């Protein structure tokens, strides 16, 4: 990761909601509500798949886009 203000490293790891990540990146199979909070589901399996996909990679490009979920009706 290059030139991230205030960070020397950003980690990818398992979790479900924003409080699980605090500046890190979480992966999941689907977006949804987890204990009445917006989050991701299937995080452990998604992380395993993510790491397997990167096993032979020395580096990769990541584009982060803003996402604003709406509460389901």
C-alpha cells in the first residue's frame, strides 16, 4: 500500500461490521445486516478465497469506492 495518509499498513482480515475493521479491509461474500448493523456475511470463506487468489501475487491494485447502503424496507 502506498501513500495512505496516517497509515503504515492496512490489513485484510475476517470480520463482519465496521467495528471489526477500524481502518482495515474486510472481505465477505454478501452485504447485509448483521445483528442490526450493516456488514458483510461469509467473511471467513471469502477471506480464504481471497488469500488463495493472491497466493502467487507479489502485489495487486486495489480501488476503493464509496458505498452508502440503504436500510431494507
